[in-house]
């Protein structure tokens, strides 16, 4: 994969849909979340044709603030999971990335102020479309020893969500996929929060 990666949410669709492209504009993933599901089931495809599914992200329980979202490939192999840090995530988004029961990494929002301002201005008609050009929340993915692995930052955009994913350290392909699946789920959850 050629970093940085770029995430672009589709607008005016039923359910959340977004694409992930590399720095050369090549589509790597197309993510589709169905609406009106009591238990989250997100599918990750290679492209918009939805013919080649790569991964599934499933919640371990019905609509719950502290649900764990498990990643599996099409062979049923577990690729890890992500869980929001409950009450701690009320003001600053905070997530834990697991392999089995062992926590490996965290995703932490870097600025509470930016999040609050982005949410406030995005909810005001007429001003909301300009907020996407002013406030840009960012999220840091790090190992438990503090090693920074990737950063996700919202990018300027009218009427849609755009994010840039930067790679900050060398990692295995397995770690890279765990982190990217975690970022995909985190972005869906944060988009719902506002």
C-alpha cells in the first residue's frame, strides 16, 4: 500500500459507505454499513461493485455503547477487534485494539477542543458546510509502549467526510490490516457521534 491513504465517505446514500484509496488513487477498500441493523455487520469489499468481499466486522452484542467489533477474513480467521473505552470516550474518543483478549494498541483523539468545535459548527445550518474547512479532528494509533503507528486526520471537504491516514512506523502486514480495520470501524462510530 502506498501511504498516505485517503478515506472518502459517500453522501446521500442509505447507510454509511466509504472508500479507501492509496496515495496513487487506487481503490483498496470499499466499506458498506447497512442501516437499521440491531447488531452491526459491516462488509469490506475490494471496490464499488461489491463482488469481492475481503472482511467482515461484526459487533459482539446488540446496540451497546461498549460493544466489541470483531474482524474476520472470508476464511473465518480472526484478525482482532476494537472496543470503545466506555465512559472515557464521552469527551475524547478512545478505543482499544485487541488480538483475542490481549490489548495491543489504542486509538486516541488528539484534541477535545477540535472535536467539540467541529461538532458544534457542523450542526449549524449554512455554517455546517464551512466547518469542514476549519476544524479537523485527528486520531493517534499507538502501541501500549507508546510507539506511534498511524495517524488519522479529517481533511477539508464540503458536504462529505474526508480523512487522511498516515503511517508513522514500520509494521507487519497483519498489524497494518488490524489497524486499518480498526480505523474503518472507529470512523463509522465517530461519524455516528457527530
